[in-house]
C-alpha cells in the first residue's frame, strides 16, 4: 500500500515512518528530510504551494494520506492566522478532494484544544466544541472538511515523544532537560491533558489503515493529568530531583492565545471500536525512557546519545 505522510519530519511523522515502513511504501513530505529507508520516498516542499501539493498527490497516487502537518506554535497562529487556516484548512481541502475522487483514505490529525475547557469531566466526541484560539479554530475547520466529504477519520489527540531534530524540543524534552540542568520550572497546576506517546498513536493508526474506520474519534491516554503533575512524573520515572518544579497558574501568564484549562479526552469510543486498552500518562513517559535506554532514539537521530539522558548533546 502507498501511504503519504505530510509533516513527515516531525515528531509524529517520524514515529509513523518507523512503524508503517515495515509493511508499506511511504511517500513523505516536509520542509526537511526525516528518517530515510529503502521504501521511504521524500519530496520536500512547502504545503502552502497548493499547485505543488496537487502535483505531488497526482504523481504518487497514494491509497492513504496521513495529514500531520500543522503550525504547532499556538501563539504564532494568533499572529499569522491566515497561514494557520491555509495549512490546517486549505491543504485539507486539496487532500480530501483528491481522495474523494480517487477513493483513497484520509487520516486527519486534530487536537484536544477544540473545546473551551469548562467541562469538569473528560470530553466526548459529541460534546459541544468552542475553540478559544486560532490554532484550534483552524484545526476544527480542517476536521469539518474530512467529515463532510466522508473521506476518512479525524483523530483528536495530544501527543508526546522525542523530537528527531536537535533544533526542536517537545514538552517532555523541555522538562527533562531543565531537570537535568537544574533549572527552575514553572508548570501549570490548572491545565489538564491526556497525553499519548507518538509510537502508541502510530500503532493505532496502522490498525485504522487496515480497518478504514471513518468519522470522529478521540485517541488519548486512559486518564488526565495536570501539566504540573506530569512534570513530577517525568522526574520520578527518570529518577531525577523534582524540587525545581514549581506550581503556577495559566491565568498568570501573558499568552497571545487563550488556552482551555481542561483538555482531557475520553478514549472510550475508539477503545470499544478496536478492543484496545490504552495506557496512562506514566506509561507514555516510561516509553520515552525505554526508547532512550534501548538505543531507539540514537537510531532515529542517527547519532550516538550521551549517558544520563543528555539527549541534546
């Protein structure tokens, strides 16, 4: 099967190539090349070059497109709203239209930020959406295209993992590096999420490709956690001191984009559909540690890793 991946050099794209290239030909695009294998074919270009995007799709004629590309800097989306909508909505229109005519299947990676965060319990797929910022609004616009066209599945999620690029730093990497370097950390005690490791999401996507499940689904860890407690868990799993982690409120921050307090997702629908048991946020952190210890991260970054989890050196 021919599988195309946008944003393929990013955190999720890297995990998807690692998982899916075992059984499929991968056609990857991104601003820069990511991991290279014999059956991974790279074309690096700006997705906002819509003519190039259409040409790429026509040229490779994929059976499946996994649309991972996103402007993940939420505050930057407020500043460059037009660009955010072009990437999250307009490119989705082009991809979905192509797949509608070719009979292909789309997997659209969305976000847990489409809600206003006022609900006390985990969010279900049919809960009322009320995005607070441009990032979430533009991602929601992309969702609507896929669901109206009926070309595939929308996955709302919040992912963690290792960055392949040394120029990027994921949320857990930032926490881990700060702890190792003895820097003080302020983490939100009043923002809750249900993070899932990208490698776990990639395995689920592999199942979805075979099942061709359509519609809207949450994919998340089994329960939620505050960002503050998530930081404490990282310290615990990596056996690091946690005294530099301090509580703070998101309401005390001067952020360009408003954020919801509660982003916890319920995974009951997808769990029942696939018959899967999802792990906890701690399980995702344990996977991070295991990937470092086993040499997986060294293989993905294509360089040796330093001891004591000094991944940036």
